[in-house]
């Protein structure tokens, strides 16, 4: 984090009273004051991770943290305890232990990049010292996992994704934005090796990297075929660069010959043209070799495609054989014969049923008989509906007549309530009284009502 940009501190950083408390030393034993201990630990552990993420770093040491967190000439006194606590919780891991846990010869390519100082740490531990060495490097586990994922994604989305092997230099140029420092890229590669997504080896003194393909659970080891393809690709790049250099040299010879001809130095101009011809001839020879190498690489790529197709065919044949395990030609022929016999039997049954239906009476005759039966049933029941009146209920009005014409056809309004005289009502009341006297006590008119 030496060349990192300014740290984005929290709001508490401007509070002198609060920062005096946080800058004070941490007790090694949390039980002395759990509340203060947890408050300080939460503040510094989150700030350490946030600072490393902002700087693009995946490792840290106590010296860098002191430089980053210096405030008003004061240094936080409890960072050593914070680092030890984060290491016990699994948030940090010593860089040497992190690299040693990878099942590969990491020493063959990691020495000189990683700060490996296990003896110093071990010796101080044996003496009972609780201080963390100033330059002891620790890896932030969450950050190195994030960086490893970014590195793998950068490779798979680049033009190099079709290549099985990459040189360490090519990978550095490809991932310069993801991993600006070589140490960061090495730690990310170690994390990918721990996840079985890449492998790093040394071939003829050169470090080469192989990544897993999408869909693969783990990267296969580097084979002789991979090394051969890598050498061909390397030769292709070298020939291409050499041809470009010869092309530039030929152009320079041509321009030099034109300049000498302008100075009336014909003999020197001819020598420049002869040199240009020789350069072009070498370039043509190298171009032919380049085409040969490219043809070989194309054939290898085609063979790999053919291999995948063959594997798919083999898988399909195995699946088809398993699916047709209980199916034979004799069984299929027997089944077809049985189906044909059943179809023939069904046709005969259909023909027989059709003959029976044709011998029955005609359907029209049955409908006529049913109609006659319905008419007889209506005649016997004596119930018949009246005919629909054909005359309109209201006579048509003459043109120009008003609404009074309709009212003229209505009966007169009665003058009394029930159109019965009072004398008739008294006679009816007397009859009702006489009838009731035959069966019991005489009822009064009020009771009758």
C-alpha cells in the first residue's frame, strides 16, 4: 500500500476524543473490558479491510498500517493485537502459510515476490513475544478471493481465452488493471491454485499458467501436448514480430534508395535496393514458416474439436445402447404382427356392427312414428294451448289523433268502492248470520266481520 491513494477514513476520524480512545492500546485479554475491546476491534478490523480494498491490495503488514493510519503524529497502539485477532478468526493468514498450503511447487516461482519470513515469526513466538513483526506480510482472505475471481474473469473475457497456456509476462500485461502489482497477481494465482482453477509451472526457465475451462471443476495438469502447443504459439509470435521488423527495414531501404537517387548517387541507391530485395526474401521465407506453423495450430484446434465430437458420439452410443438394451428385432417384428392382427379383428367387428345397423328400420320412419305418438298423447291429455290472437290489443290510431283515443276504449270508473249497493250488503249479512246459527251461538255482525 506504499503507492496507494489517500485512505477514506470514517467520520469518527475527526473526533479527537473518540480517536484518543481508539488509538489507545488494546488489552490482550478481552475479559478485562469486553465492551471497549469489541468496540476497538470492530473499528480497526473493518478499517483495515476497507483500506486494503480501496488500495487494490490483498496483503498487508504492520509497517504499512502504521503509515496509513498515522494521525497527528500518533500511531495506533493496538494494531498488533488487531492483526493477531483477525488471524485467529481466519480473516488474515500469514503469507508464508497461505503459499505453503497450495499443493504445488510455489517456491519455484514465488520466491522473490512473496515476503516469506517464517523463522522470524516462529522465533518470536517461542520466546513468548506477542508483538507482530513490522514486515511480516498477511493475506486478507476475502480480498484475495475477490481478486482471484477478477483475474479469472479477465482471462476468460480476453483474446487469450482460446489458448491453454499463457506466459507469466503475457498474463501480467493482460491483467495490469486488475492486478497492478506482481505480488498481488501471485497471491491471486495462489488462490486460484487452491481452488483448482489454475496451475502454474516452470518450463525451460519460464513461468507458464494454465486456467480451467468454463464448466470444468478443476484444471487438468499441464501435458506434453499443452507444452507443444505453447511452443508453437510462441514461435508464431516471434516469427510475426520478426516479419514486421523486416518489413520496416525494407521500407527504410526503399526510402534510403530514393534519397540517394535524389542526390545522384546511383550506385549507392542500387546497393540499397539490393539490400531491400534480400530483406524481402528473408521476410517471405519467414512468412512461409509462419503459415506452416499456423496451419499446424489450425489442425491441432480441429483435432481437439474432432475429439470433442468423438466423445459426444461415444456418449450417445452408450446411452442408445443402454436405452435399447431390452429391445430386439425379433421382438419388434412379433409386436408388429400382433398389432396387425388386432387391427384386422377390429375391422371385422366394425363391419359386423355396420351390417346390423343397416338391417334396422329407417330412421325417418322412426321419427314419423315418434311424432304420431306425441300427437296422440296431446289429444288424450286434453291440454292444448290457446291460439295466439291475431288482432292487435289496441286499435290503430288515425293520423292526427291524440292520446284520448286510447282512453275511450277503457271501461267507466265505478262510482262506489265495490259496485254493490248498501241493501245488497245487508241481505248478504243476514244470510251469513242465519247460516252460522245452525252450528253454534249466534255471532254478532261485528264478529262476522
